[in-house]
C-alpha cells in the first residue's frame, strides 16, 4: 500500500494515467468519510508509488464528492476523463 494511505482506509478505485506513471487512489475511511491521494511512479524511485500532494487529509461525504474534488485538484485526471468521454 502506498504511503499516505492509512492501512485502515479501503481503496475502492485506483485510476492511472495512460503512461502509468501517475495515479489517483480513492478511498473510504472507517468513519464513513471519503478521500483521495495522487501518486507518481518514477524510475529513480525503483517504480514505487510516491505521494505528490497532501490531498488525503481532506474528507468528503461521498465517493462522488471525493472524485469531484480529485478532478478539480489533479489536472491530468480531469483531462483524461474528458478525452475518454469524447472518444466514446
């Protein structure tokens, strides 16, 4: 499990970019709140996922709330999802 994701939190979705070097994990905490964190993976780090920002400290009341906040905070995620909608 990646750093900044507490072991008691349940990751219910992990979204990678097309290059597989960026990822957003969406999770639920035991108290019922939701959150997200962004990670990067670089060759210099031996392929380990490294946190990019401190998004995991914020809490949202729903999965959709966490995903919406992630789309605002993580520009590549919003752009990737826009492009995929256009393709379908």
